[in-house]
C-alpha cells in the first residue's frame, strides 16, 4: 500500500486534532483509500510548550523550511494561522510541487487569488475544506455537489465563537466577556478573538463562499462587516419578545429585490440580524454552524454541524487529506480544481444599495409628541413602519421605543437614523439591527 508522508505546520488546537484523528482513524482511512497516511513532521514555535495532544518529540521541529523542502514529505498541511509566514509556507510548498491543505480562512481571503494561481502554475492543488464552517463539508458542496446550480442565496451562521456567545447570552442572560473567555478556553476563538467578535472571521468565510458560488474572487474589503461586540442583552431580549433571535449572519444574495443591479451584482455581507424564531437558522445554537444554500435547480438546501473546535476541524482536514492523497495516487489534481473563475463581470454591491428590513431601538423622553417627531423623519424619507412597541414597566425619565421598519435601502435608512439621532427627544445613540426575511 502506498504511504503518503504529511508535514503538518502547526501543532496547536487544529494541528493536534489532526495528529490525534490520524492516530484514531488512520487505518479506517487506509482501508477506504488504499493509501496509508503518515505524519512525518509537525512544526511548532516552541518545542517545550506543554501540549493538550501529546505529539512525539521525534516528530516536532521549529523549522518549517526544512519540512517543506524535505523530499520525503509528500504534502503540507498549513495549520499555523496568520497571513504572513503562513503565506510563505504555502507558496514555498506549492513551488516545491507539493499539494497543500489549509484551514486558514484569513490567508485565503487575503491572498486566495495569488495562492490559487501559484497552485495552478505548480500543477498541484490547494485544499481548504476546514477554512469554512469547521466540520461541515461546505466547500465540497459548492464546488461539487451543487455545481449544476446558480446560487441565488446563501445564508450562513459561520462563526462558532459568535454563535456560542449569542446563544448563551440569550439562554442564560450570560455576560458577554465571561462567555467569550469560555469560547477561548474551548479552542473555538481566533488569536486575537477580535477576529471573531468583530465579524472579520465570518467575513473571511463568507467571502470564500461567495467567491466559490459566484466565480470571482471577493476581496475582504468588499465584504460589509459588522460584529457582535456592541449587541446588548436588552436587544437580545426585545428581539425574543418580538419573535426573533439575533444571529451573526454571512449573507450572499444575487440581485437583491428592489434594486436594478447589473446582472451579476451580489450582496456579500456579515452582520447581526434578527432571524424569525420560526426559521431553522434561529435554532442553531452554541458552537454549531449552519448554512442555507439556495440553488436555481435544487431549491433550498441546509448544512449543519460543529463550526469550530479541535475535532470538527480535524474532520474537515481529514477529508482534504483523503482528496489530496487520492489525487497524488491517481495524478488527478486537475479533476476538481480548487477554485475556478467563471464570472468575469461579477461585482459586490455596496451596502448602501442593499435593501432590508430593520429593528430600530431608540431611547426617548417619556412625554407626548415624541412618536410624532420620530415618525415624521421616517415619513419624509419614505420609510414605512410595520410596528411600534413601547414596553411598559420602565424606570426613569426615558423609555425604549422599538420600531420595526419595512424594506428600505441602507443608504436611506442610515440618513434617517442620523436625523433621528439629532432630535432633542432622543437621548442616546439609536440601535439599528437588520431583520432577515430569507425571501
Ligand atoms: P493555535 O492553537 O494557535 O495553533 C497554531 C500552531 O502553529 C501552534 O502549534 C504554534 O506553535 C504554531 N505556530 C504558529 N506560528 C508559528 C511559526 N512562526 N513557526 C512555527 N510554528 C508556528 O491555532 P489553531 O486554533 O490550531 O488554528 C490554526 C489555523 O486553523 C488558523 O488558521 C485558524 O484560523 C484555523 N482554524 C481554526 C479552527 C479552530 O476551531 N481553532 C477552526 C477552523 C480553522 P506553538 O504550539 O509552539 O505555539
Ligand atoms: N474562530 C472560528 C470560529 C474557528 O469560532 O468559528 C472556526 O473557523
């Protein structure tokens, strides 16, 4: 039986998980693939660091260049994170003619085009199943399973850390900082966790999914990104009373309604959104991710699983290891290319042009005439209100006023909010959260 020697660059949460998973299921994979997977070297930064997963000292090294250049290493798995050295590692391995597997969505998001071009030039493949949604094989779904479809909608809960935080804040009224610390302890969060809570990790993943679905590379700066850092318990609870759950959503929509985009304009955004409790994504909790993909032939499809953590991510890397090993054995790396550009006029719509519904929470003076002032601003902007709620039982001189707003372009809504914020009866910055209707 042929043996494939693997060089793993990074022996942390994911690297340790992959090492452990190969020990556990290596013989099962060998029987399924007819190929033996063997870890040749594991590169770390600090040889003396205590490791949750024990990797034999004989395998550990700090010299990634030596591992990449080692002729006995057949393929390289980049699990170190970051975008600088990781880029060097991937480019060096591809240049050496070695297939590369990466879980690094930040790297792909920033340098995807360059890395895919380098892989094509070297005649090898770059595999990245673990870069989006942990254990869910969503890359394979878009690249292979749904290849015969135009993807009209994609909605994803793609950051496990944020979903874990939001779920516990809603369920237990837990404190944001304490739950984030728990997510870090469990190995879900990025380093630094700002990448998660400020929405950047979800933006990297949503950009990768949008690129695959629409055939042009979406740059990270094109993805409108808002995180969960400023969400309050108050908004989570008001949303619940209104029949919604707040989720951080990655959204890819072709031709949003109410716009006249050029044919291939797409919305690619990440923001917290009110999801109706009746929608399946509202019940995706804790570290779980889920992605709803709508194809023009298949209709709606849904993918669900653990979105972060050692074992879920290791499972996705194992799937890439199987593909890479089979491609090496069969010389078939061109059969399923890592990324194919097919939409040459594709472009991302600015958020200003995107139309959505809104939840607007104002803190206003508790006196007659306030509502008229607020609705007058909205009316002048031709923005329709679908409902107004002023909860009873408040204390002090101000009251919360919640307005649910009909479809309006973001540009119009932002201008109206700026005017409302200047009204003397409005006592603190308005809070706006988009409402997703999944149409
Ligand atoms: P991690 O626990 O911090 O592990 C990083 C590993 O890389 C460590 O073993 C570290 O060595 C090593 N390393 C970092 N810089 C190095 C350098 N310059 N030279 C040699 N070794 C170096 O990170 P992780 O959570 O496993 O994440 C790894 C990658 O997977 C990231 O791209 C991340 O975004 C991605 N990912 C993570 C998850 C998850 O749930 N954690 C899920 C999907 C994708 P030391 O151990 O000596 O410090
Ligand atoms: N930090 C990421 C998350 C890891 O929480 O989803 C998985 O990509």
